[in-house]
C-alpha cells in the first residue's frame, strides 16, 4: 500500500486530467449501456407498434448513443494516454534526478543491465498502472451505483441483484486475481530484470566470449534465464485465462439472474413487457465497466514490484551531500591534504522503501571493496602553479585519492582544504569546477567530436575547440576526417584509437581550463610509443600553461600514475604503497634512495628493454 500511495503522489499535478479521464470513461460506459438499452426498447416496441411514429425517438436515440460511444471512447483514450505519457515523463525525470546524486559512488557495483532494466522497462511497465489500474475502478464504482439506482426503479430486487453481480466480478474476482498473481507478478519483474542484465552483459562482452570460446556456455545461461521467464509468463497466462473464463461465467449468471427475476415482474404487470429486454441487455452492457478490473489486478503486482525496484534506488542515501550552508566558490587553487584516511564501506546501504516488500530483491548497491583503510595519514600541499606526481603500484590508493579530491566520496578522517577551507564546505559543483580531469577510462558519448568536446564547455566556439585540439595534437587528425568536428566517435569512442581517445580527453580537459589539472593514469592501456607522445604533449601543455606573463604562475597539476615516464619534469613526487606515503621528493632524489620508486623505475626500464 505504501508503494501504491507513493506512485499515486506522482499524479497530483495532473489531477484535472485524471478527473476528466474518469468522467469521459463513465460517459463511454453510460453511452454503451444506453445504446444497448435503447436498442432493446426499440426492438421490443417495434414488435407491438402499430405506427412507426411510436418508436421514432428511440431510432434517434440509437443513432445518438452509437455515435456518442465512439466519440467518448476516442476522447477517453486520448485523455488517458496523454495523462499516462505525462506521468511517465515525470517518472523518468524524477528517477534520473534521484540516481544522479548517487553517481559514481553508489552506482559503482550496479549491473548496467539491471540498472537499464529499471530505467527503461520498469518505468515503461507503469503505463498500465494509470491507464488500466487507477482510473477503471473509479469508473466502475460510478457505473455500479448508477446501475443499482436505474434497475432499482423497476424493482429493488433487480437493483440489488445487478449490484451484487457487478461487485462479484469487479471486487470479488479482482481480489482473487490479486491474491493468485502476487507471487508470479513479483517473480516476473525480477526474472525480466535478470534476463535483460544477462543480455546486456553478453552483448558488451561478446568479443571476449568469442575469443575464449564461451559463447555456448553463456548462451545456455541466457537460455536458462529466458526459460524461467517464459514459465512465469505461461503461469500468468493460465491465470489470465482462468479469470477471463470466470468473468464470463459471472456475467452470464448475472444476465440469467436478472432475466429470472424480471419475467415474473412482467407477468404480474409490475414492469411493462417492452422493458424486459432493456433489463437484460442493459445489465449485459454494464459488465463492460468491471470486465477489465481482474486483468488490472493481474498487472498490479508486477507494476508495484517495478515501482519498488525504482524506489529501492531512489531511496538510497548519496555517498556525498552538499552542505546546508555552502561557502562561496573558491577563488584560489591552493590545495592542502592533511592526515587524510579513508576506507570504503563494505555493507549494503539501507533504503527507505518497502523493505518487507522487497526482501527477495538482492541489494543492488553493495560496495564490494576491502575492509582495510585504502588511504592512511596522507598529507601534502599543492600551492597554485605547482606540479606533483602521485605514483605507486596498482591498488595503492592513487585513484581513491583522486575520487576524494573530486568529491565522488567523502572522507571521515583528516581534511582536504581548498582555498584554505574544508573541501566538504563547498558544493560538489563548485569543488569540481576547480579540476580539469583526464582519467584512465575516459567515457566518450556516441555523438560527434564537437559534442564530446563541448561537454567541458557547452558555449565553446569553433576557435576554442580548435585551439584545445591543436594543443592536444588532435586538430590535424580531425581535419583529415570527412566530417571534421562533426564526425561521430561511436559508442564509448570505439571508432577512435586508444591514443586518439586520450588526446580527445586531454583536449576536453584543456577546454574546461580549470585551475587544477588532475591526470589519473592518462596513459593507461597505451603502447609505449603512443604513451611517450601523450606524456610529451601533456608536459608541453603544462609548461606553457603554468607560466603566464613571464613569472605569473596560474595552473597546478596532480599527475597520478604507476608509469614513471616524464616525471623528472614534476616539482615533487609522492610514492604511495598500501595507502601510505612511503617516500617523497624529486625524480633524482627518489632514485638515490633505493626504495620503492627505484624498484619501479628499474622494473619499468627492464620491461622496455625486453
């Protein structure tokens, strides 16, 4: 019930459209009942009439109600579907606004296929909730009351009987259907989600599956999931057939009961004979108002389970929150990290949605990280214009430090100070505006080169784009393409080589032109030749941007890497191991210390020679 109430809250801005849909829905059913009743009266009157003038009005009535039913049906579909599309649009925007604060920390372990299923399939499935679940019961209630009053004018027994059978179908069968479909309805949503997640995984990993000869094994896994999904669908189809048959039986019994009660009333002269057919056919037409309710009940549990899955994510607590009273945007790029320690959470995040109702749903956001501290007692200063490198083996905590600087995660011990103030006292947007980032896994959208570049500065002119790309040594390549800056890069930029993707990421960072450059493994997954070219390009850019007007230093740099190429041009190097700074100094100083940095340097050189 809590989930249903929350879903109903989304319709509040559209209550006028909802009331209009209910009104037109009632008029549609009323026109249908009136058409059948008028037709019955016309046929009965025609059998005993001595003049055509006796049923002239009824002929006009049949034509009017016939046309009215079609017009009202069209208007009802138009209004109800318009309402549904508005609601779905509002749900999509709400859900995106809900998951945006969760990224990337709370989404780091979510399966992309499962998340896609929630974003698309679960929201799309809610179209039935408003069109076939919410409005029809209200229309049916009005019709039942109206039919009870109408038939009650002939006889109290007729009024009570028609109301009883309408309630038997509209309420009794609906409740029975709801009970029978509860478990399979929930199961259907979960199995559909698993199937979509497996399909997305298989498509994304298809090259590796083919390379390792595991297509058959993964196909069997998908087939097993699909078979379970099909069995649940078949079970629901059988239940649907059962409730459809039972609905027809109740309708038939209702019509026969009305006929059984009406015949004696006609024989006794309490009802004119011409109204016998009116009672029977009017009753038959009235069941249209309740026929769809059991089917709506069948959809209800699946819809509610889809909603629970949405609320499960939306109710998650973000890893990072803006302060209640944030400081103004920082004006200085002076950065200081003091005694910083950090450990990832290892337990699932609690949610505020119907926990009892989703107990069979596995938590989507368990953070699968280590239990030890990832960073311990990290301290360093980065005055404006200074260039430092942070190096260490994989798993040393380098990327975690970058995530903390960008406020993707919040720290609990120590502090990061920007412009003399705790980083957490700024909004996330203001803190991130201070950094131009090039990561090891730069995401490129399936859009043009221009659109991917303008992600950093949407208002950038063509001259701005060309300047950034020239500095990143990418402009000549772009101009060699038939469509130039309008060339589409493909999904994740796969139409480009690894070096081209990194140069595009560098150009994007340059276009943002933030006070601090943050490079997190910018040459990851590149061959040595391309790596050296990229490093040389970056250092040339940093040297040209770190000094302006002779001696005026304007830019700072944090270079995170496990590759020790070009680091002799850095002002200071911090060596991380197991989350701790084990050494610091210049390139030459660290080589003299014969520590971890010297070992990494020797290993790298031996690998290059080999």
